[in-house]
C-alpha cells in the first residue's frame, strides 16, 4: 500500500516573548517521536520545527509547496494555537486537498471547541499521538471510516464533529522507535523522556500524557543516550519527565547503568523532580551520571496557599530536598507561581521571601494561567478563586508575559510588579551574582538578558501606558 505523504510542523514564533519557546535550543520532542513512529510503519514523513530552525512563515510555506504533502500535522500549546491556525489557513491555500490535523496539549484539552473555533483543522489527535496518527494515515490512504481511528475527534460529512473511541495510553514505551532526530538540523542539546504520565493532581497542571506513569526500561534509555552522543553529537540532555526519580528502584538501575557507560564524563543533563521524594543516594548517583542541574516545582512560599494547589508538598520538604541536592553536588532550581486561588499581597510576599532564602541557584516565577484542561480553569469558569478574567485570547495564556487573569483585589499591573520584585530580590538583592551565571549556563546569556529585560520592559511599558 502507498501511504499519503506527511509533513509535521511546529509553527514559527510570531509574538512569543519567552526565549524558551520562541528560540528553543533543540527540536520539539513530540515531532521527533511522531516522525520515528511513522517511518517505522513505512509512512513517508518530513518535519520542520520552525522555532528551532528559525524559519519564518514564508520559509515554511515554501517547504509545503516543495513537499506537496497529503497530510499536514501541527502541534500547539495554548499560547501557540492562534498562530498555528493562521499558518494552517495559509497551508490550506497552497494545498486545499490536504488533510490538516492538530495535536498537543490545547487540542487534547479542548478537542471539540478547537475544531469549532478553528475550522481549518479537519481533526484533532488527543493525548499521545504516535499510534493515532499512524492509524489515521492508513485510514486516509484506504479512504476508510475515520471513526475507526481511536483517539480522534474529527469532522464528519456535513460538518458534524464526532469523537471516536478513546485510545489507551501506550503501556510498553520500549515499543516506540527512537525519536527521528535526523529530520531536523543538528543540535548539541537534545530532549529525552524516560517516563510518561503524572499521578499527581496540581490544580494548575494539565496532564496530557495521563495519570498512569509508564517508563522506558533503563537499558532503552541508555541506548538512546548513546545514540544521541555517537549519532548526533549530543553534549547536553534535557529530560522532559514530569518527575524524575519517582520510582526509586528504577532510578537506581538507570543511574547505575549510566555510570557504567561513563555517561557522566560524556554528557551533561538536567531534570525536574518533586521535593517530597528527596533521596540523597539518588541525587549523588545523578551527579555521578552527569546531572548538573535539578529543578523543583515549589509553587508558593505560603503553607496554606501551597495546600490549596493540590501539590501535596510542604515548605519543610522543599528546604530538605534542596539541601540534599546541594550536598550531593547538584546545582538546583526552584519554580514558583504568583496568583494561586485566594492569593493575597501577604501570601505573595511570603513566596518572595521563601524563594529568596531558599538556596537554589536559579528561580523562576510565573503568573497564574488558567490553562484548558486544568482544575484551575474550571474554578475560573465557576467564578471561584477571587479571579477576574482579562482576556479570552489564547495568545495571552502565557505565564511570563501573558494577560489572562488578575485577582479581584490585586490588579494585573500589581501582579506584574510582584513578579518583577521576585526576580530582583532573588537575583540581585541577595548579592549572589553567581546565580545569574548559573542561570546563564542553563538558558544562555541571551536567555538571561531577554528574560530579565522582558519582565522589566513589560512593567515599564504598562507604567508608561504603551505596548512593549
């Protein structure tokens, strides 16, 4: 059987201010996994990560003309969905007969609503996309019934939006082929993921990979890292696991294998974990295996606000975990949010004070965003949490420079002043300038400059009542 030709696209960054999203250091992991799975199934596939490759819209459309794909697949997070739909409309002008499908967190959270809001998309792939997209290509090639493709929401004849049966998460992740990194230009930095799924229930988080944790075998992960080093010249790895080291026996086996393969001298890598699973022996082995930076989501410095987040951690656990990681020789990062339900000026100042005294090397502070698919978004919809909605524009759903929410008694401008205060207190007023150097090692000096000045410029521009 001859399958339709597939082109996968990560849309160019149009107005995204955050360097992490607009100018990433590596291609998007989801596209590499999709490309690898499609090719294993014998399906011709090309991919373009316009953000990583720094291609503008015109360059992407030139590729569409050259490739003449039968199926065009897009991925999008919530702040990207508007620009992605606009690009899809331009693709439609060039390839009116192409089937245009969307995947990613936004589509998974709001499949029906997305198809209604953006008529250019013919279908939405929910949750993990490898098996669903491959099956969709087969069905389209055979001109068969789309309703047989599990995990799909699609337009039927007459424009009716239909849901197929749900697709079960992939149980054995080792069945998946290696990500197809050869589809993209080379990079010294690559993402990897050792596990999928998150069993926790933070109210501000959307669990796109589900709540059941599934893991690659340690042997498979080490083989993938070896391939990245020898085949693609990788020098640094960014693990995208929701919580690294959640299963301790598995983590010990993985780290022992990494040490046995001498990966600690051949790679540097970073990960994110939770403070309530702190383990000095795991942290020590992580350092031996090449980990140089471990970040923790702490979210708030006020005990009651922290309890309301559903995170299930304490400030004491945060201090303990950071202390153990530092003792093991790891650089550490902390992540906080301002604008939790019921947040007050005093609880925000608690967060700033706690972040300032917590001895992490880096810290980030986002403003709350009611991302679709989260419990927090439902709270906002019900009028709970003391929120006032400022914008329904998806482009404003950005945790650093967005404009989605404010508190009824704390204006957006004041929240942004607190955000600026957080960064000033953490990076400057502590007189620990080595933290700025540590941050630069992680996101680059350009990222430090653009991130810091972005918050400052936005704050000053609002003071002067002009757009930055």
